[in-house]
C-alpha cells in the first residue's frame, strides 16, 4: 500500500475522531426551553402569591388574592400574561399586558415606574373560573399555549445533565457564608455545592458573559437566606441555581438568578430576580422579570484532539515530500 493510499484511508478517520472528541469535550447548549417566556412556570398549583412581574404559567390551579401579574411583560408580546391548566380564582389584583410604548421592561429591577402600566392584560384557563368579574380570563385549550407534561420531561432531563457536570469553580465555606470563586476563563462556570443552606452567598472571578450553573445536590429544602453579593447581581441573567433533587425551596432573602427545581415547592417571603421553574408555589415570594439567557456551547479541543490533528498534518507533510521527490 502506498503512502498516498494510506493517507486517503487514515486521514479522514483521524480528523473525524478529532472532531468527535472536540464535540464531546463541550457541554451542550441549553436554555429553559418551554419555560423561557415566563418568569414563573409551575407544573402544579400556585397559591397565596402577590407579585409575579413577568408572565406566569401554572399547570394546576391558581388561588390567591390581590395578585399583580405580568406588569413587566416585554413590549410587543400579545400572549396571555397568565396561563392556568386547571381552575383559577383571583380575588382582586390585576393582570397586566405589555406596555403600549416601546420601552425596555428589563432596564432595571422592579417595581418600575418609568412607564405607564397597561391594565388590559388577560389570562387563559382550562378548568373553572371563580375570579373577580373585572379580570379578563378566557376558557381555552391550554395545550395551544404550553405543554406542561412535555416541559417537565425536557427540563428534568436538562437538570439531570447539568447536575452531572464536573465543577470548574471553587466552593469555599468562610465567614459563615459560601464563596463561589470561578477560574475567570470558562464560558460555562460550574459550582457543585454540598449544602442546602445557601446563606450569605457571593460570586467572584467569573469571566464576563459566562454562564454560571450552581448545582445543589440532595433532597429536602434548599434555603436562600442572609444576603448575596459579589458578581451575582451583575450576572443575574446568566446565573442558574440547579436544584435537581430538592423538594422545597425557601426564598428568605433577595436572590439574584434563576431557579430550576422541577420537584420542589417554592415558599418564603423574599424576592427572586430571575425565572423560576418548580412544582408549586405556596407563598408570597416575589418573582421579578429577569429571563435566564441560557448557554451557547463553544467546542474547545482537548489535548488528545490536538495530538491527532498534528498527527494528521504530519502524515500530509510526509506525502507532500514524497510527491515532490
């Protein structure tokens, strides 16, 4: 077999293997999928809440009084601010629509007074309606708006995938709190935290534009308390708390970032400036409007990938010299 024939047979395999290794080295791109258009997305019921600044989707029933829903819905959105799979009971309160003027409802955190609110919002429901008569709520086929079962399957898979990612940032327990220290180079900065008490949390040394995933393992209640500092406020649209096995989330402080907790019931009296995906809501936690931006993977070749590529280039050089001779 000639060198030329060998090159034509082996080189495509070498380059193909290199490409495969490069793809395997990168974490997959991801976002919150069907829940991306909502500040709050619950597979089950929601009760006793008072302030959901973006749009809200509830697979079960809704029962609350004096709630404000959707006043920071982005300009141009015509979809319902509230989607309820079961029965709905809203005693008082307001459902807002997107503002009539072209303003950025995400320019700062709420409450925002820089623009006139649009009180003409509406909701849709699949069961029965026992709400205040002035609220616009329409009976509808909810599956045309979102599929809660399919969303749970998809986002449970995402949570499991993220939970299996190796950490590339340091988790330090100091001064009665938790310091998350990145490597200032990774596009996906992963922290694996071994406690459910997320009090006094800070974030530092993370590259601009990076996506931050904070995995908290184990069942039981995850508690947000104390305060949050460092880069968390600045990077809130890029921060995702992934609570893969948690059965409860207690929000007792101001939280910066989104929460993915498919099996958990959310409670507390704090504020979360991000998006929430969970099983249910049972308290007056305020949920702001800060959509999670997601992550776009950028493949980075591993050392063995470079070795295979260099081997292929060397083989091409040998053939070129033989042909010249």
